[in-house]
């Protein structure tokens, strides 16, 4: 017993766990008392590399027992022929069904010693040889089924042996998945052809009944499994009764011998006629066929029977297949079909189903087929029945990203390989991955797939991890591609319109509203010319973009802008990828380009914002405080003043574009836009002041003074628009022991540097630092000390200056100095006892003079957003007058914000709530119109456009459609401001 234990333990080193292994090895002559027999080591090592060594050895033992006389030859071949050894043991260690075949057919193993079983060109000949009699006729009935079954299994054995041999004998040729699938398909075609020949013999068919067999599904795509139904459609001519008997006989013969032949994809399914004429098929598809039937026909391919009839059928269905995407709700129906398929999978198997589950083979196939049917209407390169070939074409053509196509292809091949190995075990149709608890099955399957242990994981654990990784990747890509909004948009474009350079395209552009369709075609030609991948992506994008632009106020200008942006960003690797993969980006970009002249100019210099358009949360997600902090930090890192200002401008440009896009798309309200623009302006000012201060300080080697910047006007109120200047006051304080004159020279040089470098000409909206509200205006010094300001306001200050100081707040520089300035001016802007009646009359007089003198000649006061009736000045002067009168006793009025002051007026009962609401509505409307006009025109303007595209564009920003009369928007604006002006008349002049 001790000797037997030592022998068995020694054999276990070769991977055997079955207690019968010792006896089987001895019976084969490969094991002795001392260990491996002479010359048997290579065989034992090969057995150890089989997916299941015990299964392989058991299969050999059964073959030996079934054919004792032939065993010496088999033993010799195993010892001497490495290729044969790898093939046979690869099969026996993986498939019990093929082992059964070898046992039942002694000597069949000999074909594995050469290539007789692996030459696809001879598959049909080999099968016909099995059923051909000496007189040239063919056997029929059960005899034919028996011969076909044996011939089919023999050829299947050869394919499997070549597929698995490299796992047992490393270095042998390793067929790729697509090669194996192609050979399996060729074998299926050969079986159908042989079955049809036998059926003709059995039925006694004459020339009056002709049949063509059309392969569908995986057979049509040349990507068949080891075990699968073979989907077919039959087309007949002449006597359809004869053709139908041929079809049904062939189905019986091949079904009993080789695989099930399924004709359920025919018109009307199982309830429809088994065989129809070409005309019958044509009539059905034109009138009754559903979307899924055209999806299935994508893989239709004649494989047996009358070749000419098959060719005619293929030519008939092709135009229908490649126009199916023109059908109403095509994309939605395909998507719903995929969901229905998934819903039929048992919940406990959903994560393990290789074919139908989440992240399974159907996810890849549905996604690829949907893309093919939508884009293949005008791109013949996509019209392949093969999933992998179509996927490669989609990647090459730019319809999906190259990396996505490669990942999906790799994952698809992995899952199909796993599917093959599962089916080979018992030659049964299965797509269920082993449960994670079934460690033995996982180990054997992993070895059959060539998976090795990695980083402490067993082979089974490594396989499970790979399976989950591939399934998750497929699901992610499936959802990214299959539910891509762009697909629905492309499908909505008629096929003829997808051919962008045709005469019909020009007519369609004119019908869509393009004023210069010939010019539009030139832009299209420039974007799509050549054979580059970039041109191919543009070819797919432009039909959708053209439709989207047609719904904007200026389609021609939008297309021109798109061309400019595309040419400027042509070397930006992610630009077209974002447009292709994010359907909402295309729609939003089209709206922005067809509406705004400012956005395209900013976009070519801040293209990264484009990536935010697909995600409203990212477009609006950053708070002004976060943006300001980030900008200041970036500016501080720069080595000098010029670099600091360049960085500040770049970040401001990004934020300006981000806010503009969110504003135009209706994702930000007016207060949020004003706060964001004001915050970024303040951050730029802070960064520039800090950099200029450091530079001047370094030049002098000391610090003569501290500086603070006080925001005034809209900057002080955090109410800046896109074209607003930054109104400021500069205040300084001498360092200890430094004369005022020296401190002022230092501070003035810093302030002047800030104004000059920020105000330098730029392609971006101007950065004008305006200090005209300082004491004595432009004739006064740019910078004063705190005490100088105090003395001036006490001795010379006028009521309009107190009014202007209502908007004053510290924005940059030395915070302590800034706060002392604010404390110094509070008594001036919030005077004890309120405003003197004389001063109130002066304010009213000044407002009247401003309206008379500053309203541009010829301007329409009902359309001027700033100085017009019910405009910004009306509301702000009214609020400021009431602040001067009541802020000393109403703390809520001590604010630089117009909107906050309006709220405080209502809460304090100083104005009726409905009057305050009227003023608020007018102020928000005028501010938004002013901003929208700047975005539309690309330059600042205070007047609402009176007519034309600019008015239409502004109205579009406010939600009016291109079909609405923009005059309605203008009427609405005048109505709101007229009501506000009536309130102003009451509160400002009669109070």
C-alpha cells in the first residue's frame, strides 16, 4: 500500500486527481513502478497541460479499450507527433462529446495527424463523399443522416483539435477566434449543401422546383458557434410544393445529423409559408416587415441551392436593409427590442448569461447593428454581416472611437471564446457562465481558455475577474454607443440628405432656411473632403448639425462658425470625439453657434469648455468662490507680471465662455450670471494687482505703501455684464516713515500698471479698469490716501458722489485698508436723518439731465436697456434714492446689490410689494437683454435690437422659437418696462 501511495502521489504531479489515473496510465504503458515509462514523459507533460487531465486520460483509456489493435499506432503517434499530441489531448481534455465520437468511430483519430480535417475548402467534398454511392447517386433517409452525422462530427473534431492544440503543446499554431468561427460557418454551409443534395435525391426534385437557401444570423455573418441553430430563409421558384418538400426534407436531414435548422426568421415567422417566391418576399418586406426583420436581414447571405436565385434575393433585400433607419421610431424600436430581450433573462442568470445578459454578446451585436443601419445608409464600408469586421469599419470610419472599437472587439472575442469552450464540453448549446462558487468548472474552463494564474489568483479566479471586466466594459460601451442621442438625430435625417454634396442637399438646405445654400455646401465640402478619419466623422456629424442649425436664428452664420471652430481645433484630439459621442453636445453647440457671435470666438481659444456642454452639472457646477480661488492660485504661481496677466486672461476667457454657454442654454439665472462674471473680474483684478505690486516692490527693494481697490458701480454691486467695465477707486496708505508723495508715486505706478496691462488690446472682451468715479474725475489723481479721500468727501463731496458710494465695496489689495475706507464712507452714503430734501431734488435733476444728454441721438427710449423708460437707470436711481433716504434706519438697505435693496424696500414697507416686483422684473429683464445682446452681437450694446436676426436671436435666447414673431418679444419687453417706469414715476418723483 505504501508503494501504491507513492506511485499515485507521483502521478498527481502531472495534474491527475482521479484515483483511476494510476491504472489507466499503466494500461497505456506510460507508467511503471519507478515512474514514467521510457519515452512517455512528453505525453504525460502534455496531459498535464490539458484543460482537464483526468478527462483527457479517461478518453484515451476508452479509445484504447474500444480499439485494442489500433492502440500501438495511436501510442506511437502520441509519443512522436507533437502536433497530433496537442490536437488530440486538447480535444479529449475539453470535450466529452468528441471523446464519445472518437470511441464510437475507431481510427477517426488518424485525421488529426494531418490537415485532412482542417481544410475548409474541402468540407463540402468530404461530406458529399460520405453520402455518395458507387453509382453516383446519394443515400437517403436514416442512412444519409448517419453518414452526414459522422462526417460532420469528424470535421468538427478537426476544427476543435486545431483550435485547442496550442493549449496542450505551446508553440503550435494558434487560430484566431474569427478563423475558427469562419471554419465552423463553412462547415455549416457544407452541411446545408450536402443536405440539399440528399434532399433532391430523396424528393426526386425536377427543374420545376428550385430552391435557394439564405443564411441568417451568425451563419450569415460567418461567425458561427460550435453549437448553434442555423437560421435560414428559403426562396423558391417554379413549383413551390416541390421547393417546400426540398426545404423541409433538408431541414430534417441536417437537423437530425448536424444541427437544428431554424426557419423562424422567414416572413410571418413559423406561421408563414416555409418557402416563398422572390416576388412574395419582396411584397412582404415592402408592406409588412417590422424593424427587427430588417435588422436580421443585415446578415442575410445565400449559401446553398440556386446561386442565381440567391443573388437576386440578396440584391432585393439590400436596399431595404440600408434604408430601414428611415422608418419612424427606428432607433427607439431597436433599443426597446434589446431591453425586451434582456427582460426575458432569468434574474439569477442576468450577470452570468454570456449571450443575452448585461454586458453580453447581444450588447455588442445590437450596438454594432444599430450603428451599421443608421450610418451604413451612405457608407458602404459599414455593410458587413460580420460583427467584428463591422466593428473595425466603425472604428476606422470614426463612428466610434478607435479605443472603444478595439476594446469592444477584444471583449467580444473573449466572450465568444468562453462560449465556444462551454459548448465544446458536451456539444450542447449553452451560454451560462459557471457560478462563482463552482471552482472546479471555473478551473477547467480557465485552462481551456488559456487563462493562467496571476498575482496570487488561481486560474478560476483569474477567469472570473476577466469575465467581469469584459462584461462591465461591454455594458459601459453598449450604453455609451447604443443609447447615444446622436444616433436618433442621424436616423431622423432622410437618407438623401445624408449625401451632403448632392443637388438635392442644396435644395434641402434652402428648405431648412439657409439663406445661401451654395455657400453652405462649400463649407460642407471643406469639412468633409478627403479620406481622413476626421472627414468621415464630419460626414456623420454634419447632417445632424445642419438640422440643428436650421432651428437657430442664423443657420448660415452658425455653419460658418462651425467650420472656423473645426478648422481651429482640427489638431485637438478629443474635439470630434466629444461631438460624436455626446449627442447633446452637438445640439447645444449648434444652438450656441447659430445664436451667438461671441461664443465661437471664445471657443477657439478655450476649447476645453466644449467638453462641459454634455453635462449641465459640470457646466454650472463650480461656484464663483471656487473659480476665484482657483484663478488667484494659478496667477500666483506665475513667475512675472506678464505671465500672471496672461494666465488670468486665459482663465477669465474659460469662465466667460462657460458662463456664456450656461446663460444661453438657460442653465443660469440673471443673478447667477452677474455674480459669476463679477467674481471672475474681481479675481483677475486681485491677481493683476498682486503681480504688479510684487514687481514694483522688487524693483524698489521696499514697500512704500499698501493699496486697496474699491469696486464701484456694477462691480461693487456684483452685477457685471459681459461687456461691463470695472469701475474702481484706488486708495493707499504710506508705510511708517514714508512721505505721502513717495507712497502716492508707488501706488500710482502700481495702479497705472494694472490699468495698462489689463486694458491692452485683446481678442477677448475688454478688461477696462475705469477710475472716473474718483474725486475730481479724470482731472483728479488716480490714487489718494485714505485721509485725502476723507478730507475731500468732507469738504467737497457732492450728493451724486454719495449716491455712487452706495455701490462701493472692497475688492482687492490690502483688506484692512479697504475695510477702513468702507467704514469712512458709511456716514456719507447712509446719512443720519436721511437725505436732505434739497439733495433729493438734486438727484432728480441730475437723473433728468443724464437721460437728456446721454441717451444716444436717435435711440428709442422704449428699447434702451440702460437709460430708456423702465430700464436699468430708472430702477437703480429709484432704489439708490430710497437707500439714501432710509438706509440710516433700515439696515437691510445697506447693501451694494440692487436686488437685495429691492427686497429690503418691500420688507420695510417703503414701497408696495407689487411695485417692487415690477421694478425687479424690469431690472432682471433689462440686464438679461443687455447680456443677450452682447452675446448675440459679440460686442456691447445697450439697445434691444429693433428688427432682423439680432432681434430674433435675442428672442430665441428668451425661449421664443424660430417660428415665433420676434416682435412679440419686443412687445413683451416694452410692456414690462412700461409698468416699471410707471412705478419709477411714483416712487422717484412723487415720493
